[in-house]
């Protein structure tokens, strides 16, 4: 065990040092991918340079709605967590771990479970849990904490009940219904091999790896003072404290600090949420999740003034979404319109056999996911050629969808796109956690391939 732990720590340290020195900022990474996609389009397809620029420009703002949803996930999640009542609750449950190793295991498992319910909830809650446990314990590897929070939330999130592709293929009238048919959640989300792979990988192996990697207590340094000071400043800024006597307030200030408006709007919002679930079932979409978080934040903060104070800091953490998501939308525009995605999909389909198809499909989607990190977006442009190939080889439609989703979901662990909201709350950059994420990506890939080899 000591040799395994020593080897993992050396590997993690080497990867972290390498990423810290050579991995550029996430916006630079997106720009580099943009150039690679442009060159690939003009060399591998019939598209001209002008065509590729046109595809890029046309697609550049394609994620505007999604960008706003993700900005709100960060802001509303932060607003809820910074409310006094919520913060006291978080501080209390985050005292369950008594040491740094227990802390990293606690965060890994909680993030995975919350992510399975909703990937948006998992990303926000995972970051907040990592941050709060770290503030409690102080002597922790905070970067490892954030890495396991991200791994659990994004992986279980897209395999869980809010996963885009699994919900899509269960929706009557979706674009591949004639090819694949309707695939119920019992054959995707609740498919035994997928559940076993998730439990084995994300509830057992990833927490165990994190526990082994985390430095011993006597070798764990105090958290970076700059990070702790930033967290403390944010907490102080969001404390409810009306220092001005109401008698000396202007009429406008009295309205700003009156709880009646928050109570009316918040209760109205909760009634709508109840109505939604009563009429739609447990349909926890990203919009519904944002609405729930916002209404809870409105109630917990008590007054409009306190709400806006928290919102200001929450939105500040979302700057990465605002600047980076348009670049990935542009990349998706080039990949889809030029035919690059279909070209990659057809190549891997052509070299597959019935036995090797799931693995090649996984690899193909892991590659494409670096350029088109949109779950539903990838399925829209690559689902048909790979789905037809799977059927031609005799693979069950549900196993095709699982293999397809697994490749682009697990590769998200080493793709900066989905980490932006979580990193914004944690105050880190992708290069800070990438070394750990690579280890988790390799481990999960091996587990999924192994489960398929045995059960499929």
C-alpha cells in the first residue's frame, strides 16, 4: 500500500508541476482549439478558409442562452450558499470530516450523488462543499478537493437523471427516433452495467485514489493565504448587517431593506415550483434548477439589498463563462457545418467490429468532446453516423447511447469547459486541478472498459 501511495503521489506531483508550467489559461486553450479546428476544416473537408470563418462567426453566439443559464447557476448557487442560514448548515455538515483525508472522500461522494440528481446542482454544491470543508480544516490539498468535486459532479451528472442524451432518446419525436427508437431510462440511466461502473468508479475508486494521493498530515501545508483571504472577504461582504438605523434611512433605503417584497416573491416562486413538479413530474431542467436556487436565495437573504450584495460577488465568479463559452460555440459551428464531426465519427465507425465498437465510439467522442463540449450538441451532429454503424454491427441501441455518452462525459474531466462554473466559485484555474483530473480520467476509463468487457 505504501508503494502504491508513493507512486500515485509522485505521479500526481509530476502531472501538476507539468500542467502548472505548460498548460495555458482556459481562454488560450479555447483559442488554440479554434485554430486547430479551422486548419482541420480546410485540410480535411471541402470547406474553404472563408467558409470556416463564416461557420465560426455564425456559430459564435450559439451558446448565449446556455451561457446565461451557466452564469445563473454560478450566481444563484453562490447566493444560496452565502445566506446566513445556508452557511450555518454548510459549516455544520462540513464538520463531519475530521481530517483532510476524510474531507476529500466526503466531497468526492457527496458531489457524485448531488451530480447524479442534477449536474448543475452537483457543480455548484461540489465547489461550495470543497470550499467550506477546506476553510474548516485549513491544512488540506485544496486543489485535490476541487478536482474530486468536479470529477464526481460532471461525470455522475451527465449519467444521471438530468443527462441530456438519456433524456433526449426517451423523448417522443427526437431526431433519431426512426433509427434508434425510444429508449427508456431503465435502459440508460438505470442500466445495470452503467450503475455498477459509476458506483465502482465514482463512489469507491476515485475517493480511494484521492485519499491515497492526499499528503500525510505532517506534510500538508496550510491553505494558500491568498485563497483564504479571498474567501473571508467574500464571506464578510455577504454578511447580513444593516448598520444604518432605520430612522435615518431615506424612503428608498427603507424599501431596499424591507423583507416583505422578498417574502412575497419567494413564496410565489415556491408555489410555482410545487406546481411544476406536480404537473411535470421530477423534470429537473437547468432552468428549473436556476429558478429554485434563485427563489431560495430571495427568501434566505431576507431583503433586496442583501440579495444584491450576494449576487454581485456571485456574478463576479462567472466571468469565465461570459468570455469562453462563445469560443466553444464558434468551434461547434465549424465542426458541425464543415462536416469534421461526421468525418471523425465515420472513421472510427469504419474500423470497428461488433466487439470493439463501444471502445472506439468512446475514444471518438472523447476526441470530439475537446472541440464540441456540448452533450446534446455532439449527439446532434455525430449521433446518426455512429448510431447507424452500431446497428449495422448488431449493437443494442441503448448500449450505443451509453458508449457514446460515456466517451464525451468522462472526457469532460480533462476538458476546461464544464469546469468553469466550479472553478469560478473555488477561485482556481483548470491547470491547478488538471494533474489530478488526468489520473481520475484514466482510472474511470479503465473501469468502464472493464465493466463493458465483462457485462456486454
